[in-house]
């Protein structure tokens, strides 16, 4: 072993090269995984105790010499770097692929942006909720079918702890804490015990809005939603409100926008009706205001709620909601330049 070390010391001391490839080969030959110095250090473990001191010293001489030699050679190449004509600095650099925002985030940000311009603040709340904030405070009668196991994922019962089925509970929390005027939207993830299909998913996102002040009217609601629809889908967009029912609003309505594809003429996206349903809305039921300690004699308000995925599907002409959850980069990459 000692002979081998001495032979290598001599070889390293004499080593010279002008080629960086040869230098690299030399480095690998000595220090690579199966390099000679690496192997010697492996073998050193097996050396009998009485020989360890002498061999160890020689081995260290070799190692130190080899390292300083390699350093010198590297220095040399660094200095000669400037005159290395094989390197063309005018070539373009390697492209760095940029990520893209998820279509749901794009649409959510756009909705937030539109309502911010109308003075709405953003509020968030927990995804795991209690019965009071999701149902009772919102005037759901105890036997209301929406509380049914069909729609709600319950986590615990008596008292009920559950995954929120809409983001209205965030607004209950805001009303409990804050005095009117209140003008806020709550974007967030919601959960419903539904079969997954091309049109619906058990997890999706909503943005709900709430405006409470003195003398807020249905006309304010309609004007707000018209402004939103034009900003979102284009200035030619028309809206219509159809009577509907929600426990927490009275009167309640569902809002359609003129079809984003055919503009109202009728096509297979709007099923030849010319209209697409995009949100629920209404005047906050006085019972809800009373439940959260806001005087329903003095204040009125409106509320609305929409599914972000549905709007993303319409806006981008996506046919299957499941694409929004699979995160296939070939799908997501197509939104690099969107919005
Ligand atoms: N919370 C309702 C839902 O989840 C939407 C809605 C909000 C309807 C506000 C009317 C007013 O479907």
C-alpha cells in the first residue's frame, strides 16, 4: 500500500495539463467514487493498528498534495477563461420556463379586483365550521333539506361540526363582529357531498358578497351585479334575475348572463336559451340580521354568491370541471398568458 501511495504522490506532483477535460479526468481518477485516493481511504480502514500511523501520514500527504494541485489547475483555467474562444457569450441563455396561475385563481383574482373597485373588502374564515354559522344563523329551519347528510360533510355530531357548504358563514362572522356599513366579499373553498362529474365536484370555490347599510335596495343589488357581469364577461353582457329561494334572503333571485359564447342567440353552451345561470342573490332576510345583532328596522342589505369554477368553465370554454382539479401541466400551461 505504501508503495502505491508513494507512486501516486510522484505522479500527482508531476501532473501538468492545458486541457480542462484532462484535468477533470484526473480529478475523477483520484477522487471519483472508485477513484484511487477514495479506494485507498476505504482500504485504510482495514490496515492493522500498528501500521495506521505511518500509512495514515503518507495518505494525508497524498490527499493534501492532490487537492492543492487540482486547485492550482482550476485557477489556471479561470485565468485563461477570458480568452477561451470556444465560449460564445452572444448566444441566448437557457430559457427558464415560467409557471402559470391556475384558472381558478385567475378568475378569483379578477372577481376580487372588480368588487374591490366598488369598495368591497375581502374576508376569510374557517373551512371547518359549526351548525350556527353555516345554517342556523342563516335562517335555515332545523328540518331544512340542505342540512341533510346528502349535501353536508359532517365531522362531528351534537354539537355539529362540519365542512362549510358555502362561504356565507364568513359573512355571519363579519356581521357578528362589525357594525354596518358592511361591504365585503368572501372567496374560499367549500365542500358538498355530491357525486363528481363533468359538471360538479365535491370541493369547489365560491365568492359571496354582502352589503349592509341604511336603505340598501334591490336596485343597488341589480346595479352591482350588472356592473360585475359587464366587467367580467364584456360590456355587451346583459343580465336577468329570476325569482328563487334561499333561506337567508327575501326576496331571492337567480341571475343569468347573456350567453358568453353566442351573445344570446342560442347555442349548445346555453342549451339554445341564450342565458347562462351564474349566481344566487337576494335581500338579506331580516331574521338573519336579528340573529347577528343588527337592527333589521334600521338596516337592510343584499347578498350574492357564485361558484368560481362555473365562471372559469364559461370564460375559458372548458367542458369538464374535473380538469380544474387534476393539475395536469399540459392543461395548466395553456393559461400562461391568460388575463
Ligand atoms: N350561499 C348560497 C349558495 O351557496 C349562494 C347565495 C349567497 C345565494 C347569497 C343568495 C345570497 O348557494
